[in-house]
C-alpha cells in the first residue's frame, strides 16, 4: 500500500483535484491501494445533494464573501469547512480488494485509524459517535463528549464506485472558532440545523500538539496498520490534479 504525504497545496482547486486524480489512478490499476494524508487548504466542501438545496446560491455567496471557495466533492455527508488548522485523510482501494466488505466495515476501519493516531499524540478521550446538530452529520463522527453537548473532531465519509472505494475525512486540530462561524452562515442559508459549539478541535479538547504532529501520527498509524510505504507525489499526478480540480468549483 502506498502512503502519500504531498504537503499543503497552494490552492483548494488543486487539492480537490488531487484526491480525485489519486482515486481514479487506483480505480484504473495505475496505483496500488493508497492512504493519503494532506494538510487542508481553505474551502467549504459540499456534496452533489447540497447543490440542489434551496438557498445553496446564498450559502455559496456567504462562504465566498468570507474567503472560502466552495468545492463539490464526490463522497456523501453534508457541508464541511477546512483551513490551515485541519487536514484530510483517505484510504483508497481498488474494488477487487473490497469483495465481501461493506459500508460499515469501512467506517469502522477509518474510525480505528483516527483513534489510533489520536492516541499517538496523547488524545485519548475521543470516541465514535454523532454530536447533536453537527456539521456533516454521521454516526461515525469522532467526538469528545456525548451526543447532547459534545464536539466533533473528525467527520468520516465514503465514496464507492464499481472500480474503487474510498473512506476518510477531515480532522480538526485548531481554528475551530473560524470554521464554526463560516459553517453557521452556510447551514443557516440552507435552512439546516447546526450548533456552532459542535465544531470541536484537538486544541479545544486540551491537546496542544500542532498540525504537523498529527500528520506524522496518522502516517505512523498507517505504516503500522497496513505496512504502507511512503512515496513521493509525482509531477504527472500533480498536473492532472490541477486539471481535474477546476471542474468542481461551485
């Protein structure tokens, strides 16, 4: 299994295109199963379903006015926000390796990776479970605190096609106040429930480790779990990422 750690991209369009490109490479058999761990660029991520909701244009304008471009992703869930204090991860496999595995197993796998990595940096109070009125609601969120008043540190979503699958999410390390403010405007424009206090972070949970330490913890966890080997991002993949990302700007 490959382990890709490309570093922070200069713009969110390339970052979005990077994930799509790697997914298609795995699906086409051009790259083996891959774990990708990538520092975020500032953006709001939405699903195709979100684009059909009443108020979507107003939500996009509100995000853009705050300097957050809106990108349409292929996985499920709801709207998310990311910035320098967050990072994304994904586990991508060709379909032939997924025979006999279901949606629940992939969610459990991703959650276990998150909790294992969190433990490496001393964040041991996290657990799997939904938080009331959270962004991108899901029962495989990673939270601190219970359902009623807890906060979300990571959301997990999947993409499944006939040729490949991916499961992963966005991890919040710091900067949660800004993200909560942006998401409150976005969910408000869509008329969807949202509780700003549900937006958590490792920092808010009492862990002061920087984003770089969390990135390394996730990489070490992937190496330990899968025997993943670090590989560099090649120029061809980067060029394709720039090309593919532009088509998904809302």
